[in-house]
């Protein structure tokens, strides 16, 4: 076929113009139409988003109001205050007229008005408030619903919150009317075209809010099709329909639901003409532009055909490239003529298209951000291009950066777990076919790090073709990994519980009392021989499985458990299908509600068949064994009595040995010291020195035996106090250096730098262990050196004692810490010793949470390392000088009556009270105190100090008598008991307070001032108690203002009062007289406390407690206490002697 030839240039130009204009026109029409469709969809989406935003805004208003009401319920003035004050507070909270709250009211459960933010008429009826009765029924916060206010008739949302009394019943209700009018004004009108209407319709179809309301629809119900369309809405919807007042509207409707119940609908109606007017203008502009282009091309074709061909070709090329997707390309006009203007108009049209596309993209971006703000990842699939958009949060949810994920559907499918992909695609295809309203699937997705995340994938078809094929699908990703893990954990726990029940043969059950339903675990079904397809449903069906002879007993037991009369276990039998019996043990627990009413009976059943069989077999053996047990019991009782007698004999022997040996040994050592001092420089000096060394060795052996006895009886206590580590090392060096030098040994004490100056520990026990280890090292070393090396790691201090002595084998080291053993017998014969020192040291170290470790080589020496936890601590308060006593006399002018039967205690009280300015009259027992009070008159004393334990009449009886004679006179108890029971007993007898012994002057003075109407006074600083001595003499001097004469008087009084106490203690212990032991230990406890003899005080406290409990260990401890008292008396004797010798020495020097 021949090609058609056009000879005319004009025709060719015309043909060329036509060929150029056709694609241009087609492109412009296509762009305009696409822009129109996109903008139309954007208008509908914006309307729907606004409707949902208004619903969410009202939800936030309700939540804010709920928190406000819950806060107001805790304000006392609203619950129990004056109505006027209550109304004023509510009015203040409501604020001005622009407040979102129309009114606050507080009413009783009957509807009676208590107070209101806005004055209300007497006809106001709170019971008519929406939700009033429902709130009373549920006793919880309730959204009552929409209504018109009883005052003013303005629409509002009624919210109520109850306040419950102690019984859980409603005591009052607080109500707030949430104004609705401002919602539409603030959130709707500013963003909607003219003529738009925001309406709120309650669930009955009545218009509660319409803004604006030119048709006066507020308060009127919808009818006909309008009502049917609204009531058919179950989720967010957009449709075009006639409006209530006529006209065609785009209507976006969002349902309202409060507390899970439908409450109404929120409707945004936009006139179709106003909504699409900008689109029509844009379409007209595009058509005008197209017409202009046609006109320009026609003019050019008619007038300048010759100069148009090349520009048109170029323009055609640009058009083709733009049509191919180069949207950023623009035509370049060659000159200012028709073609140039055509190119400019074309460029302007493209710019308008780009602007519209940018606006659409920005709208979609805001939508994506809103969803991501809720923690959702967004995806958008264009089925036509097969391209998919993944939001930033979608990628971040899986650990990907923005550019690491493409935009193809393969990016989605490749990451889904292979086991989940088919199910996921099946659910998606079902939704595409319209079988489901929403696509939803839970599946695993591989994250960037290779892990699998559980994802809830939801979506919906956003746009379909005329044939129903999906064109665009949008959806969200929600990470539900933690929820899935929690579900898996719960399943595993349930499986583990079922397995544990199966293994333990224990089943669980629950009986709901209201419904009568019974539920059981699988193990319960098995134990009760119940088929899985025949589960127990009620109580009677369960009882039918029980053996007939046990059925009534089980029923009575269940009723008793429900009534709260029984919680004991119940055993019963169950008949198995094979005729055998299974014995079960039932256990039940009654569950109650908040008001204490029974809810359910829950419990377990356990298979005890084997146990019952074994019990029967054991019962047969029991009778046979009873005779054997009885005979063996008699033998054991005889052996136990003999063992107790031997233990008592041992304790008495040790105590008597200590007493009998220490007494002459003290004289031997004293005379040896005097002889050595007087014979210095003469030959007799060596004899006296050897006597002293032998005596000290014997004293060390005795002390080791007594320490071991105390440790064996558990009577050695650790006294943790601040101690100066350097001072302890210096003291140990001074004690050991003389022995080492006398043997020609080098003795070194070294410590690493940085040791704390003060640590917390028992100084006496630490020194005892170190001296023992160093003494042994010197003893077993004939040449070389002995070294003490101190290091520290953390709070632990390490004392390494090394020597170059005889050393030991591994076998000798293994039995080194056994009592009464040394390395071998030859060691004992050569070096002497009891074999107790290291055993005692290891035991003391263990009591202080430490240990002693030994490394040794035979013939090369040994290293003993003591590890002790000695945490760093603050230095103790320095002792004040004797002249630093408190100058103020804090009890000046007070007259006191003091009842105390112990001489030493009376002397201490006299000094303390007189030094504080008080006048004191003493009585030796309660009867004498009453006589003193009656003789002097009730008004003669400001207070009474009453010892609790006294002869003739104790402090309790005396206090009760004084309460009858002088009810207003305060009685302060003095007792050596520090237990709370003793304090309660004192207060019950009528004492106003009790002060424990030993008497602390500051505590006693503060108590007297407190109960005599005197202001509190500043206490004197407490002295630091020295450790390691029988009596803390420096502490006594500090307590009594440095008065040596008074301390000596105190020592002499105590010495005179307790000379025979050791013998009386031993006699009471041998006679088993617990009452006498308790009395004497109580007296010793107070006396030793006043003398700051803490060791005696602690042991006396233990003896008193054991004697009152009539415990046998009190007898052994009393023997030990007698020895401690002898040491105390010896210290007192020495002190009295020194005080008597002081004046003579002063006279001799004079």
C-alpha cells in the first residue's frame, strides 16, 4: 500500500500541529483528572480524620474529667466538709464561663444535693442525672450519657464518680457536666469549608449538638433515612447523602462508645458544592489552559507556520519525555511569542500538578506520622505498579535503616517465616475477594539481626477497580513479640504445672458456690477415675465417685469448709473400674470476696494409696518396736542424766580449779614481781624472774583451759568496737619482743601502707589470737627470725605470722587445730603447752567470720595467716577530760524519793542526782518508800525512782500503793531488764517510764525532767568504753567528773557488799536454787553496770535469764560467774589499796 503523501506544507504543519496537540491535550486531561480524583479522595479522608479526631478529643476530655473527679474524691472538704466550703471549692475548680465544665455537684446516694459549683433551684433532682442509678449499682466511675442541663438547657455529657465507705457501699457521688459546645467551635469550624456542620447525635438519634445550627436541629430527633443511615454505622464511615436541612453533603460519621456501650455518633457534614468547588475551579483552569494552548497553536499555524516547526518538534520531545515520567523536565521558550507562551503555560500547568501532588504527599505523611505515633508501622501497596511503601517505623521495627528496604512486594514476602507465608497469603487473598472486612494475620517476620519478631499485620483494600479488583491496599504492622512470649511462657507454666501434678499425683479442683460448677485438672480426673469426655460438672457428680461409706463424711467436711469451721485435710476412697480402691487426701481453701462473702471452694486431691499401705505395714512394726524403744529410752535417760552430771562436775571442777589455783598464783606472781623489783642487779633476780615466767606459763595454761571451756559452752561473745589497728600492733610488739630478744631472735612487725587507722572488731580477741600465734612462733624457733606481716584486701585484713623454726609435716598440720593436741608428743615434752592455744584461736577467728590457714615445711619454718573481716570505721568520740563535766545542774531544786536495795546502786544514784542539784531521800525497799512518802507528805517529792526487784515489797506493789496515795506523783522504774515485756509490766503497774540499768545519767535526768515538767537539757558526751579490762576505770572517771575519791568510795562499797557473792553463787548452783541465782545475778548486773564491768554484766544478764527459765545451763554459768566476780573483787581490792596508799605517798614526798 502506498503511503499517503501530503504535498501542502500547510497541511503538513496542520498535521504536525495535530500530532503535537493530541499527546499534550491527552496529558493535560489525564493530569487534571488524576488531580481531581486524588483531591476528591483527600477531601473525604480529611473529613473522616477530623470526625475521628473529635471523638478522640472527647475521649481525652472524659479521661481528664475522670482523673479530676478521682482527685476531688480524696479532698476531705468534699466528703465531710461544710456545704458552703464545698460549693466554693467546686466553683473555683469550674472557673470562668469559658470552662469546659458546666457544673460540678456532690450528692448523696439518695440524690440529695450536698453542694454545687453553680447555684441550683430546690427542684433540682440529682436522681434524674443520666447514669445516676447505674453508678450506684456498679459503684465505679461511669459515663452517664448525653443530656440537656436542668439549668439553661445546654447540652452536656454527664460523668459520675462514687466515693465508697468502709463497707464498700456508695457514700456520695460527684457529678460533672462536660460542656459539648466548645468541641465543634475549637476543633471543627476552623478547618472546614463554609456551610459545614459538626453534629453530635446520641444513641436514640436525638441531635445533641449542631454547630452551626441554622435549622434549629439541637434537641430534635433524626427520622427516616437520615436516622437509618446513622444507626447503620458501626465503624468510621464516609458517604454522600442529603443533609438534615436539605442539600447534598459529604458525611463522615464516627461512632461513640463509652465503657464499651454505644453512646451515639459524631458527624462532620461538608456541602458537596463547597467541598468540590476548588476542584471544579482547578478543572476549569486546566481546561482554559488547554483551550489557550489550542488557540495559540492555531494562531501560530495560521500566521507563522514557517517558524513553528522546529519549536513544535522540541516541545513534542519535551512532552514525550514528561509522559515517560520525567516530571521535573520543563519546556524552554525560544522567544516571547505564541510558542514561548505555550511552553510557559505548559510549564505552569506542570507546576500546578506538582504542587497538588506535594499537598497529597504531605497529607499522607501526616497520616503516617499519626499511626507511627501510636507505635504502628504503615505500609501502602499499589497493585497496579506492584510497588509498596514502607514507613520509617515499619523498617525501624525490624531494625532496618531508611534506605535498607526496597519498595517491591518481594521485600514483604521474603521476610515472612516460611511456615507462616502460605497462611498469610491465604488470609490476604480472602480479603481481596471480599470475604473478610479487614485483613488480619499474626506471623513471624525476620528482623535485620536475624531474629524472628511476631507481627500483627492488618490492612484493608483502599481502592478497587470497577471490576472489584484491588488497586490500592493500606495497612499497619504491630510488634506483638512480647505478648507472644508472655503467652508462650504461660503455656509452658501451665504445662509444667500439669506435669508436676502428674508426677506428684496431686490434682486441683474448684467449686463455684454461686453456680455450683466444679472444674478439675486432668490429674484430678485421672485420680478420681473420671473419663475425659465425662467431666465433673457439679458437686453431686463429684460425690458420686466417692466410696459410699465415705460420701457423707466428705459432704459434711465440704460444708464445714464453706462455713469456715474446718480447714483440716480429709481422706476418702475412690472406687476404680477394676474394683480396687484408691485413697485420696483432700485439702480445701475458701475464697472470699472483698466483703468477706464466700465465693468458691478451691483445693487439691493427692493420691496417698501407697502411703496408706506403708502406714499399715509400719503400724505392724510399731508395736514390735515400742518395747525396744521403751527399754532403750530408759537406758538413754540414765546415760543423759549421767552426762549432765559429768558436765556439771566438769564445770564445777574447772571453776574450783581456777579459783583454787588463781588465788595462790596471784600471790606467787605478785611476790615474784616484788622480789624481782627489789633484787634488781643481784643474783636472786634470776630466781624471781624464773618464778614469774613459770607462774605466767601456768596462768596461760589455766586461761587456755577456761577459754576452751567457755568456747565449748558457747559463752564467749564477740564485742565489736572501733579499734586502732596500729595501736594493737604496737601492743603486740611490746608483748612479744622481749621474749624474742631473750632467745636471740629477730622480731619484725611490718604493715603495708594505706591500712585504715580505725577498724571495727573485737580488740581483745584479736590481740589474744596474735599473741598466741607469735608466742608459738617464738617458742618453736631457736634461731633466725619471727615476722608479723599485715596486708589488706577490701574489708579483710590478713595477719601473716612466719618463723624459721622447726616446721611441720602435712600430717602434723592436719591435726594441728585439734583440742589438747600438738604436732607430736615430743613437742609437748620439749616445749610444753596444753595443746589448746591454736584450737581456741581458730574457734575465735571463726566466731569473728575469719579463719587461720597454715603453710609449713618441716625443718624450714611455718606461716600462720589469720584472715579477719575488719571494715574501716570512724574514730570513736574522744573521752572528755575530767574537768569537762557539764556545768549545768539540770535537776536543781527537785526533791526525789529513791527506792534501791543495793548499796552500790544507792551510792551511784546519790552521786548522779546530787551532782545534778537534786535532793534525794533513799529507801531500801518498797515498804520503806511508802513509809517515807507518808511521813514526809505527798507534796514533799517531785518524783519517785523505784527499783523493780527489792526484798520485803517489790517495786510493782509499791507503785500500785503510791498510785492510791498520790495519783499525780510520777514513778519512774529502775530495772536491769531491757526487754519490752518488762517495760509493759512497769507501765501496767502505774509507772510513767522505766530506765534500764546500768543507769545512764543523761537518760535518767532526761526522764526525770520529762515527767516533772522541766524542759529537755543537752546530754553530756558519752565516753569511749575501753576494752580488755575487768573495769573501765577511765570510763568511771569520765562518768563521775574525774573524782578519784568518789570512784574509790564506789569501789569500796561494792567490795563490802559482794565479798561473799562468789561463795553464795557456787552454793546456789550446787543446790540448784534457780530463784536465788536469779536474784543474785540481777543484783550483780546492776552493780557491774554501774562499775562499767561489762564482762561481768553480760554474764550476769545471761545467768539471770537462764535461771528465770530454769535452764540447766544456768548452773554451769553461775560457777563461771563466780570466778568472774572474784576477778572483779580483786580489781576493786587493788583500786581501794591504791587509793589508800596515795595520801601516804604524797606525805612521804612532802
